[in-house]
C-alpha cells in the first residue's frame, strides 16, 4: 500500500465532526506545489487556494483581476502537492455573480481541472442562487461573509464590517441562509468578535475566522503573511510566525556577494 493511501484525508464531514467535538480547525492559503506540500505535511486541515494569489503572487492591488483560468492553474498545482488536507478553491470575481448557470460552469471547471474538493464564494442573499445551483450539482461550497474583498470597491475600505446593527443582522441572516442552502462552512472575515461568536453558536456548520476573534470554529491566514514574506501588510489580526522577507533577502545578498568574490562555486561545488 502506498504512503498516500495510508493518509487519513480531511473531508467536509471531518470538519463537521471537529465542530461538534469542540476541536479547532486550522486553515491556510497556498498557491503552488512546493509550499502546498509543506503546509499539508505540517498538519493543516484545510488549504484555501485563495484569490489572494492576485495580491501576493501577481502583485495586484485587489483580488479582482485574477481569472478563472489562473485560479485553476494554482488549484491544480496545490492539489498535486497535497495528500491529506481538504482543498478549497476560490471562485474569482466575475465567475459566479449574477448568473447561476455561469457559476455552476465555473465550479465544474475548478473541480474537474484541479482535483480540488470544494469551492468558496463571497456573499449572502445576493449570490444564493449560485450557491444553490452549485450545491445541487454535488459540489461542496464554503461561504464567505463580513469583509468580502471582491466587493472592496463597494465598501471603499478594508475596515471592520458589521459594526452597525443593520449590517450585523444581515450577516447573521446571510449565514443562516448559506447554512440552509447546504454550505458546509462559512468564513467570517474582519467582523466584531461578539458577532462572530453569535454566528458560530447559531450555526451547526463550522465557521472559519480571519480577524473575527477566538470564538469561531477555526482560523485562516494568508500563508505569505504568516511567514513574513509580505511585510508591508500589518492588520491587527495577523500574527507573523517568521520573518522570511529579511531571511530570504539576506540569503540572496550573501549569494550575490559570494558570486562576485569568486567564493561560489568553490572546489567542492565543481566537477573534475
């Protein structure tokens, strides 16, 4: 029996059981084979192939420019590097809003061409037709409420969402709507901790927070932020576990110096 077949894969049912047992869910983004392999081997339950690739990989100011083809490329790369984690791929801006038939076609392409296990959509009542059509085809859907980066030009800011009563009430209603439509989980981004706790307690499906406090069922961060590869981005919710920006820059600077001084390659690094 191969090593891969011995690995206990994480499924949507696994996440449901974790919520019921009070076990927290860990989730990180990944966009390529090499880092996905490391993330998967470290014990992460869920890997999100996020449209944040638009920012940290392609250098765009927002998530809007990334295309469905590009998300499929990243998704397939991540799937090839993993054997345990549940892989969720973001449906990018323009691939599901306002047209549930197009949404289903987009989701089918992701599932067929990447080998991923689920898709994620941003929004509540506004996109519920797309959510329901995708789920009706047997494709698992993760929801996303609160700060939804694909709507950044509508919001006009990346500040905390749902602080006012009306928006908070809509978020709770949207979360329940996503659950009743069949979503297996919901991401709650940058909302007050008390609201995130309320939503978590009122849903039977797991909530995954980013800037939503400690009382959700799991947490997600962007891998490049956690590792300190990106260093200009400093939101309150981010904990950096490494400072790879300086580590990598220092290593490359040393390489440049060694090449110029003829220290690299030395005799042991050359062939006779």
